[in-house]
């Protein structure tokens, strides 16, 4: 990936937009890598309860919100983002669990 400039090193709006585009691309690449781990973790889970892991789900969502808040980002926004992300991961894991021959219900 190209080196990302600091915001105050950009000379115009187009440079800023280019840097934002680079960052967005990297974020999407990281989401793809995260997805690879989600697909792999299901091999260690035995049933629907293991996939849903409600306590872990709540911990991760709250922890990511806390982490965001610590660096000046909106914690409520990141709570929503990770809620959507994790719920999608759970859906994907349940499908994989079912595909692998283990009943998810």
C-alpha cells in the first residue's frame, strides 16, 4: 500500500480524498482478513451456543466501543458497527456449522 500522508501534508481537497480512499481500501482489506479468521474459528465451535457466545459478543462490542472512545472516536458509532459486524459473523458461522454437518438449531 502506498504510504499514507498526514492530513496536514495534503495540499488540496483531492489529495485528502485520495488519502481517505487509501485508508478505506486498507480498512476493507483488514475486514477481509478478519473474515478469514471468522471462517476458521468455526472449526473450533461445536454448536449454536458456541457460535453465538453471547457473553463474548457483548464483551467485544463494548470493548471496541471503549477503545474507540479512548482515542476520541464516537463509541456509540463503533458499538453499532461492531454489533452489525458480529451479527453478520454469527450468521456466517451458523451457515458454516450447518454446512459442516453440525446442526445449528
